[in-house]
C-alpha cells in the first residue's frame, strides 16, 4: 500500500497544473509535528506489509520537521519516499540529512526539454536549471560540492564540481 501524505500546501513554485492549489505558506490546520507522529502510529495499524509513505505536498521540504518525520517513519518500520518541489530549499545538505533519516527514493519532475518549456509550466524562471542540478544532487547527495549553476561550466551533459564552487563567471 502506498500512502501519499500531503504534508503542507506551502510551495515556492506556481505550476499551471497544480492540483494542490499550493501557496507560499502552509495552510491553517496542517498537522503539527506531534499530530504527524500520531498519524505515523496510526499507519502502523495497517500491519505487514507496512504501507510505504510518500511525503509530498505542496513542497514537503517546506516543513522543517520533515527529517524528524522521516526518521519517525523509519523507526516504526515504515519505508518512505520524497516528492519535493525543486527550489532553493532543495540542497545537497538537506537531501543528505533526509537520506540519513531513511528516505529510500525520490521523484523529480522535468516538464520539458528546454528552460522555456519547463519554467513556463512551473511558473518560476530558473527552475529548469535547478532541476538539472537536483538530478545530480539526488544521484550523489554526499558529494560535498554544489553543481555549478553556470551553463559556461557545463561539460557535455554534466556540471563541473569545483570545490569550492566556482562563481559561474
Ligand atoms: S511543485 Fe507541486 S505543489 Fe508546488 S506548485 Fe508545482 S504542482 Fe503545486
């Protein structure tokens, strides 16, 4: 059983197709951390095989208790996945922490082959480039350096990985 948990309506994107009617801040009445742990307890009531939880939203990265909830799921024997938006909140450090907490898989959306197509649907310019970076981060969240955001530093289909990161000039 898959359990899709919309943790929040908060999201930094403004996608044309957004089903969640996302907004910049969370909605009133979203579950607190304590209430969320109670829901995790309730989920264990389904028994074995335990449901797999997909943390989604809105953007689940907007919840600062996300790592605690992922760890709480792991401690209860509940596997979990992440369906984040790609914004500045998507960082190697955040993803490494979530992996430490027990996140098993991640899904990223790419809506077009060009920035104009993707950003046009996502409503925020620069999202295409950040999504390309996110693929690299997701592939290796512990690499310790941020993929360069400058096209001039792109080599073929890959980003340079200078440490410290270059300035993109
Ligand atoms: S990333 Fe998801 S939640 Fe955010 S605006 Fe787009 S569709 Fe809505």
